């Protein structure tokens, strides 16, 4: 007997409300409202394999409305993903379960990306869709040619990042991206009319999308709309008019079903209304069998793909596999030696571009970009080729003035088949992209953020563009390596570390102004790998430890020379990455920092420096915003100079003598 659409959709509804009710926490309304759309998508369109959830040519399904996570977990269980057991469904939102309150990448196969912060899933999906086009251009239709589907909510479309994402997707004409909008007119506070009166279709159409509106509870309309979307030459929005908590007798269509369990009485009434007599978490055998058959629907397609994969050339396989080339270390080491010998006095952003000129030809899966600051960030090289709607064979994305959208898209690229994305903007604008960078860290994705103009050293643009608290803010995010290299050798070493650490995002904070070379002799060892090390002097005999990052290392080196001339023994420590330094053995850290007076020098906030400076040590830096003036004037006016360093050291040493 054929199982009806309603029976299949009701299995999602009941399983979702049961899990939320048992957890006494969750969002039942969205899974119940979008059950019809999800059923048609998984039954008739989505190409996937539950036993190989990472199949490269699978369709990607992103639940951007991550608060409705039980929709995804129900689908994974019903279609037979081995890790999503009924016990996991029963353990929804509990300690140690794989079924978290919002979908988290890496917890369970079948979850393409972490979602929950609204708008992020949609924006990350744009990166996934770009990844599909990039890989398709490299290996052809036989290996990569699939769709990316997104379920998005009213909240997703309200968040500003969604406009950045849909604008970029429309510009690149990502025709294999299809967004299913849960158009239920409900947010936590009540009807969406409380806060918005946008016309979503016109908004998407204005951004270069195809758009249509359908009844999200009519299987025939859903099927026809997705079929049409698959033939469009542009990305498609399908606004699915739905009723939140569809099937609940008194809470359907109300905001009370959005973020709270329905309650025992309403659950029981819903069971009766849907003619579902089974106890909690029990799916009738015939309905479950039909869902499991849906999960196996693409086995032949999957096997045919595997057969083609075995027949392609080794070059195509290399491009498809999750691996980076092994031949870039030697050229990078040679560049390190060149920097040590020639000692260029350039800005670290310029030195970074020199590193990229070496790396880009060696790494075909390194995809660069910038938020409309390519010339300032120095992120584009002579060998880069722009990605356009007409040509996806390139390796450089012009993201436009969309920092948040850029970072989220880079997450999608990183999640897609081994691309290594990097993107640039000013360090001060990390405020705009921080939510996506946090997800890079949470998902353990080695996205690389090239953030230039890293201090008051950018000068005349003034305090709006001068990052003060940003280094501290980024260093506070778990699993992020914030690198602030001091010269060409350190820039090369920090790029090496960023490329090697594939489960940790990296920030390269780079200067606008020229620096003083610190590393004057070559070593193949990557000293930045320890996060901090002695650059000059003898730590064991030192009275003063001068600790600096980035461009301020030059001040520390000059101060070291003057102290030595005064007969005060000192040593200089470069601290390019605090996180890596903190991971070193305690004995090493104590040896590097020394026992004498410590002086921290950084043209930024003192926040965080207490990890390395004691209460009677000295910090030379900023305690407020910057100002508009040439960089040299700013350093003088804010007291970040060699003279101030020497003055404060002498005062402190004299004070100690008197005691």
C-alpha cells in the first residue's frame, strides 16, 4: 500500500513535538509547519546517501532556521542515517547527545553546517553553492553537478547578513542554489507585522533572483516550484506560505509554538487531530519503511558516480580530494631565507602579498578574496584569476563591501571539498564579520582572515578606522589563532601555520606602515610555531624583558639597544600568537618571559596583557581611541615610542632600588 504524503509529513511533526516535549525545551512550530516542504524535498528531489553522508556530489541541505533543528534530526532518523538513532532523538538537547539544540557541524553526519545564529546558514550556503560551481569548473559535470537547498525563516531574512548573501548569490548567478522560505509570518514576539513589511519576493528579485510564492502545505505546488527552480539560470527563492505548528488545534499559527514545547494537553490533542494513535517516539512500521526507502532512493546514482570517479584522471582526483599540495613548503622556506638576507622594510601587508605570490601558484585550492579592499589588503596576486558569473575557473572572489557575508561564504567554501579560503578587510571591520569567524572556530574550519591596517599606524583615517580593542576581542574567541607578525620572516611563518592548521581559523593582523626587520639570519625552524620566542639578548641574565607584537617589535629592538648602552641588560621577545604561546610548556614560557621587569608594547588595548605582565610591570599601548594624524605623530602623541619605553623603565628600576 502506498503511504500518503500526509502520513510521511506527520511522522516529522509527531517525532519533532515528542522530542521537544521530552526535553522540555525547543522549537516545535517550525518543524511542524515545514514538514510538507521537507517531505517533498527529501522524497522527490534531494540527492543523498545516508551511509555516505560526505559523498562529494550529494545535494547540500542547509537548515538555516536552525532553531527548528528537530526537522533535520527527524529527517536524518527517518531516512536511515546510522548515527541518528531513536535514542538520539529521545536525547534531544541533552548532555552528550548528538542532537543539539541547534545543528552543529561535526556532531553528526548529515549536518552540513552549524546554524542557529539567524542568517548564517543562508550566507554559508552561498559559500557552498560557490564551492559547487568552482569545483564543477575544475572537474566537470561528471563528478560535481548538484544543488544546494536552504530552508530559511523570517528571522533569517531579517538579519542583515542575509542581504549581503543574497546580493552576492544573485551577482554570481548561482543557479543551483534554491531557498525554501518558511513564510509563516511569525517571530518570537508575535506577527512579523510588528517589525517588518518587506516584500521578500521583490527583494530577492531586485538582487537578481527568480522568486515565486506557493502554498507550503500543497505537495503538488511544492513539487512544481522546485522542479521549476531546477531549470532557472539564477538562484531561486520559493516563498512557502505555511502555518507554524501545523496540526496543533489551538497553537497552530501562534507565536507561542515558536520557542516552547506545546504542552502535554496540546500534544495529545495534536495526536488526535492528525489521527496518530501511536505512543511517543513510535513510528508505524509501514511509514518508517517508506521513509527508509526514500533514504535508499539514490543508491544507483551514488554507485554510478563511484564508477565514474574510478575512471577519471589522477589530476581530477587530486583536485577533488580533501588535501593541499605538498610542494609549497620548500618555496616558502626559500622566501623566508630571502627575507632574512634582504631585510625588507615594508608593511607586513605588503610582505604578505609577497608570500601569496609564492603560495598561490602552488596551491590550486587556495581561494582568495577581499571585501572591496584588494589593493589595501594586498590579497590579490599577479596569478589570481577572478571568479565571475561567466567563469568559475578562477581563484579570487570579489566579495564587495560585505564583510559578514564574505566570512560566512568562506565558511561554506571551507566546508566544501577541501578549498582553503582567505579573505581580507581592515582589522577594525572584524566587528562586522565576527559572528561568522566565531562559527569558523566552532566548526573547526581553517578559514584565514587577512585583517590589515592593524593599529593607529594607519594614520590619517582616524579613530573610526583604528583598531584598539579588536586584537583583544579576537584573542578571546576559543580556537582562533590571532597572528600579528613583525617582519617578513614572521609573515611567512604565520602563513605557513595558518595553512597547516586546518581545524583552527587564523587571523593575520597586518600593518599599513613599514616595519623594522627583526629576524636577520635564516633558520628553517618555524619560530612563530611556539607563539613567542626570544629575538635578541640573553633571557637568563636579563634585568628587563621587552615583549612586543607586530610593528611595535621595532620599538622594542631599539629600546633594547639603548638599554644595553646604559648598561641595563635586556632581552626582546616577539609574541606573534598568544594562543600558541599559551600552549607551550610552563618552563619554556617562564624562560622566554624572564624574571626581571617586563614591558609589554602593543599599539592596542592592554586587555589580556595581564597574562604576561605582573602588577608592577609596564604596558606601553592605548587606553582610549586613536585620532586623525600621520602615524608617526600618533605614536609620539600616545607615548608609544622608544623614549617613553626607556623613561618608564628607568623610573620603574629607580623605584625598585629605593624600595
